[in-house]
């Protein structure tokens, strides 16, 4: 796979603007982070509904249920997917029954439930992860209604794990892209993503390890080297799986990109496909092993 210099320049320009903004909301946490996750969920589900041709009612239902689920996570009212999925099931069941049309109903129900798990469901682990990491804030904060609105102090050590998550995802994606472009020979998934190579996957793991070692050497995380590398490899593994899954969705829907909202990157699902799978992977790794 040859590197397109023009496309690469656009991607870099967008990243120069986007990366600081993403790190800012990760650093702030709280409702900044919640709003960011909600925005990704709303746009991502819109892209998904376009690919799977969901009816407008199910798109609007997905927006309401997804935003409501992320809001309840943010307030600590709910922790996992059980009641959220039950509401999704009843919403799609009621719509399909009262629409009184048989053809395509099962496929639409399956697409809707899959989309709700895939996008707001997985993004919810971003909030669960932040709540698990957060401790009582230190220093000076600007608050409204008892909630931190804007943090003006040093980044909390716990919330640096969110920065670590992004660093590993970006390092793995970047290394996989360049290693695959320069050295890629073996294509394990030609029907799903013909440009993905074994060499690119290995390059992605190498990038993740480099990011983990840098964080360990700067002593920003309170973990040993082995644990930090293990977490990074888990994030990289599931991130690359998320990339392949989104490629599978696009292939089955016969589209090249989820949308064209982000110049040089495609859509929200194209840019944040790795994040969707990495969030629950990082959450459960930390809960079980930290």
C-alpha cells in the first residue's frame, strides 16, 4: 500500500487540531468527557444508521436511548448495559409491531440492537473507566451545582490513564499504518480490509509497547513495566479488532467511509473505531488486574 502524500498532509493537519482538543476533554473529565462521548455516540449512530438503512424512528430512538444511557452513567445511576439493552429491545419491538410490516423486520431489529451495543454501549465504558479512575479532585476547580466544570490544576495521576489510552491507540494506529505501507506483504483479511497486513499488525503492537515504555520511564503511571506493557498490548489488540470490525460493517454495507465529516479520515466511526473496542478492554483489564 503506497502512502498518499496529499491525504497524509490532510490527516496530519486535522490531527494537529483534534489531538489537543481530545486530550483537553480527557484531562478535564467529568461532564466534558461525558459530552464528548455523547457527541461521538450521536454522530456515530447516525453514520451507522445510514450504512444499515435504519428507519428514521429507530435512528431517533437510538439517539434518545444512547444519550440517556450515557447521561445516567455520568450521574452514577447505572453501571452496565442490562437495563439499557432491555429498553432498546422494547423500543425496536414496539416499532416493528405497530408498523405492521413483516418484510425486513428481523434484520432491522438485529441492526438496531447491534448498533446500540456497538456505539453508545461500548462508549459507555469510557465513562465507566473514568469513574473508576477518578478520586477526590485536588487543588482548585471551578464548579457548578457541585459538579467539576473546569479543572485548572495538574492532571490527576488516575486520569492520566485516559491520556495513556489515547497515546497507545494513536501510537498503534500510526505504527501499523507506516509499517504496513512500507513492509506489508501478507494480507490476512483481504475480503474485509485488503490493505491490512500482518506486518502492519505487528507494527501496531510495537508502537503500543514503545508508548508504554515512554509512559513508564516518565513515571506518570503507578504501575510496573510489565503491567503497563500488558495494558498497552490489550488496548492495541482490541483497537485493531475494532478497526477490522468497522471495516466489515462498511464492506457489508458497500460504502468506503462511514461519512465524510472528518477531512482525510472519513467519519467518526472511521476515526474512533479503535476506541470503541479499546475502552471496554482497558476497563476490564484494570478492574480485574490492577
